[in-house]
């Protein structure tokens, strides 16, 4: 399997470009997949590019090396009121994590509501998304744009079957960010009291602990 680093770059939100790099290359390469891949959120999983259309929520799965469309995945049935969504691989399964809107927080990252779905590629011969309440000993880390996983046994103070995320709050017209943990099974939320301001980071992000392609231990 070819390993790539994928970057979705833009210039002040204009002329977005999808670029890739893999070991042995001297430069980044422009990935030209056509206009149908614009207005998408992109995730690189299992050697494939998953492109989620922001308007229809349909996902195109593309071989990044050849540009070949491999499959098309449907949106989640009966679910449309969500702010953000993320794709991540956990123990060989592809999970779709959505952050649900509530009536009070429809257009911000203030919501504490998440749902997790697993891709089932064999149900009735067609791919579909099945809601799950357990991801075992894994924990999901979610920020504004991306998600990754860790095994709870491999990291101190991390609890399995949890989502760790930033929640935006507003205090005296200033945006602050609390680190929260949600238990996927019960939906219970715990504030971890790591409050951050936006003095240095416009939007906070998790730092991925390592990159497997550079020969560092798998996370």
C-alpha cells in the first residue's frame, strides 16, 4: 500500500487545492480530481481519499494514487441536523462521528452532542452506516477539522470508549475553549478544566502524537 500525506490548502479560503506527498518525492504534487471534489471535507484512511460533500453528505472514496473512484457511500439515514462530521479508522473499522446541532447552538462548536456510526459494507449488499455505542478501549480526539484515536491502555489518564473534544464558550465577548470528555455509551459529559483562550491559536487543535509513515510506532 502506498502511504501519502494529504493536505487541503487554500489561499484566504479561495482557490482550494488538494496536494499530496509520499516518501521518495522531492515536492508536493497537485491532486487534480475535478470540480466535483470541491466543497468537500477530505479524510485519508486505509490508503484511500474519503471526500464528504458538505451539501449532500455523500462520500466519494478515491484511490489517491490513480485518481480512480472506488465507491460512493450514502449519508446517514434520517440524520441531517449536525454541524461537523469526521471520519476515522478504529481497529479496522471506519467510523463516522457527527456533532449534533441543538436548538441553542445551531451554528457553533458549543454543542456537547455526538453520535458515532460504523460503516457496514455488507448489509443487504449495500454500504450503510450503523450507530454504535462502543468503540472498545479506544478514545477519539476531535478538534475543529480532524480526528484521531488512541488506545486508552497506551496513554495515561485516558479513558476508553470516550470522545475528547474542545467546546467553545463565550465569556464577556471572548471565545474560550474547554476540553471535554463524552462517554460514548452513556452520553455523560465531563469537563476536564483545561481552559484555553484564543490569544495564540485562532481555533485550538490536537497535535497528532506521531506519523506512522516516518517509522515511528503506531499510535
